[in-house]
C-alpha cells in the first residue's frame, strides 16, 4: 500500500516533522492557499477566464507537498468548491463556468508536479522552470477543451481566450518559482535538515 508521504528524495513538506496530522494540516492548508490565491484576480474584458494567482499556488504547493498530498489537497479544493464553498475566482463555486476545466487540470497537474518534485525536479532553477512549464501545459490541456465546449468555440478561439492572454503572467510565475523553490532547498541544506 502506498503511503501519502513522499518516498525517495524528500519534498519540502517532509522537512516539517510529523506524520498523519502534519499531512492533514498541509493538505487542508494548501487547499486554503489556493482558495486565497484565486481571490487575487484581474478580469480581462475580452476573455471569460480571469487572471489569478491560482495556478502559481497550485504548482508551488504541489512541488512542496509531493504527488499524493498535492492531489489530495487539490481534490479537496475542487470537491468543496463544487459543493458550494465560494473559493474559486470571484468567490464562485459549482462547476458551470468557463474556467472550470482549468480547475480539473489543477488536480492532475498537482499530482504530476508533486511526483516529479519528489524525484528532485525542484532543486535547480532550470529543472524547476521545466517542472512549472509542464504543470501549466497540463492545466491548459484540461482548461482549453472545457472552454471550447462551454463557449461553443473552435480551438483557435479557445487558445486566444484561454491561453494567449496568460502566457506573460505564466513566465513571471515560472521565474518566481524557479528562484523560490531551489533557494528554499538551499536553506534546508544549510540548516542540515536535508
């Protein structure tokens, strides 16, 4: 039976002592972090998809938590939001909106990014940048088809509305993560907790 804790190269969450209680606190805390990041938003007048800090929070949390905890956290975030907790962008809940496909992608991206982080993909700036790019691609791969179906748009229109406006912000978030995660690992190594 697979454990919810990371195996092999540890994630940053594994630096925190504890077991089940630590894992539960981290899972719930990361879901809350994503919910808060969703409220930092900017609506662009030409697209129904808001610009938020959600994806950054998802991918950063995933790298810190590892695959199983990250998937559990984003699964919790998604389930509670669908059930009525108003913590999606613009304090939305439910599933019937243009950007819901991106939220579905968060769960898959969180697991993938977390698993790769467990294998050391968050230890250097270049690897971390690649990890974040991959996570973004997964989010877009789920979000764009949903957007196409929701709007009745073709692929070109969905890419124009649901990908292109966000690429500059994605680059900025990727650069931030590529600095933040390896720097945090360097601090962990210096403290002797690695």
